[in-house]
């Protein structure tokens, strides 16, 4: 199961990092893969990393495509095989190294806590030790030692015959199932992102912004809909909330808000209509002045003066027309929305959903 | 809305600047206000402005009567 989680995490991360150059993306994924290899407890590491989206956002914030393009041109191929120096690594890799250091330190603290727990005496430990002793006995009697058997998917093919004894059969079965699951996970999920990302293709900077926007929007939506409640355990429990009206307050608010809003709308309608009238007059006079320019003026200097005056009138007419649109679409609609938002804030309260 | 305000203000100020330049160049190169007015008075623009002025005076008088009645 842990292999599937690792593969799924890396596959989702690979899909999210397609805005990067292919080489950079592969480097980032290699660092994450190494992080999983170094991890003593993979589940704890997955919890520390939170989600692929979060990691993609962190990498995207530290990634500068333009700068990386220039660095990629100047970097020689011989340096690619050299061991990586974390102090001179690009910004996005330094960000990943920082994440790795933080995650591994958290995990080390957790493992120490678990070790302390294991030091306590338990009857289950005795039973487990007896079982382990029973499994080791037939393995030692076999010709080839069990340590020579390769780990991973080929484990079951080279398991010595002596290990098929009754006590050693159960661990061998588990290893076979784990190997099968690991192979299945790589074949199904690991291949997909590699095919989707074209090699060497220049990434668009807008995709980074889109990714950041989408991730931030998702986080905002989650924050709006859920309230995090910590119940003493490690994992926070997310609780859905609903808005419940305070009916007497709501009725009082509606009774007061309607006349106040109507007065505000009427007051806003006066400058709105004045703007519309001024815009109509200025634009019509300007248009007529422009049309008269090409009719009766014989001197170029006179023509320039009238044309300049017409331009000024048309510009002012455009300004008043925009003011009319702003009063209608911005001020009046904003007033109504503001009154509604205020009512929601004052007359509703958030309660946990049943 | 802020972006639209920016675009509108840029257009308006550009047109006003261009109009002011036209007026200035016209006066520098020998424009005469009396000659311009004599031409405008003969055109339909003058009649249109006269009509607008008449409507404005009527509307103003009506508004004053309304305010006085309040």
C-alpha cells in the first residue's frame, strides 16, 4: 500500500509540475523520490508533505522560468553528472531541499517517539518474537541464505526452496503480494505523466499563475466551507457548517434596510441622470461641431480651433457617459450588494451541520 | 472596474490634450474668433445649441418651482 501511495503522489506531482522545463521537472521528481527512499516511515512523510498540490505550489513559487532558461543555456553537460551541491542549486531545488529537511526532521521526532513506545514491555512482543524465531529456523537450514534474495518484484522468483516451510510461507506470500502491487502501481500510474509532458518544450509562465490561482482558490473554498476542529488526536477533523438566520434580527434588519436602500438609490439616481444628460449634450454638440468643420470653414487655423474644441467636448462626453455606467453598474449595484452582505453578517450565524 | 476607469481616463486625457494642442496651434497660426462665430452662426450647430439652451432654461425654471413648492 505504501508503494501505491508514493507512486500516486509522484504521478500527481509530475502532472502538476508540467509548467517547468522537462529537465527541471525530472530533477524535482528525483529529489522527491529520493526523499521517499530516505524516509523511515512513508506515511509520516506523506502526512508531512500534505498533498501534491501544496508541493507544486511551493515549487512554483520558487521557480523562475526565464532565469532557468538562461541557466540551462550556460550550464555545460559535464556538470550534469557531478554530485549536486545544495548551496548552489537553483531556487526551486533549494526550496525542495528545505521541505525535505523539515519533513525528515519531523519524521525523526515521530520515529523516536515510536521507539520509546516499543521499549515498553508487552505480551504481544513476546508472541511476535516467538513467531520470528520459528520463521528463521527453516531459512537457516536452506543452502542459499535468505539475504541473497533480491528485494522488490523479483523476490518471489529467487526465494530458496527451504523457505517454503510452514512458518516461512506467510512472509513470502506477503512479499509476493507487495511486489505485485508495486509492479501494478508503476505500470498504471507512473507511465501516464511521462507521456503527457513533451520533452524539452518551453513552459508558459501563465500556467504557473493558473496553477497558483487554482490552488489558492481551492484552499479558499475549503476554508469557507469547513471549520477545522482539533479533537486531541494528530489529524484535524473538518466539520461542515451552515448559516442559520436569527429571525427577529433579520426581520428588523429588513424593515430598516429597505427604506434606507431606497433613499440611497434615489440619491444615487440624481447624479446618474445628470451624468447621462451631460453626456448626451456634450457628445451631440461635439459630433455636430466635427461635421460643421468640414462644411463652412475655409481657413485652416479656424478649422483647427473648432476641431480641437470638438475633441475636448467629445472627451468630456465620454467621461460623463462612463460616469453614468459606473453609477448604474457600480454604485447602485454595490449599494444593494453591500446591504445584503451586511444583513448576512449581522443576521446569520455559522453552526455545525447536522 | 478599476481597469475600465484607467482605460477611460487615458482616452479622455489624451483627447483633451490633443484638442488643446489643436486649439493652441490654430490660434498661433492666425485663427480669428469673430470669423469662426460668423461661420458657426450660419450653420446648423448654432441652431442646435440655441435649442439646447432653451430647453435648459425651461428645465431650470421647472426645478426652481419644484424646490420652492417643497
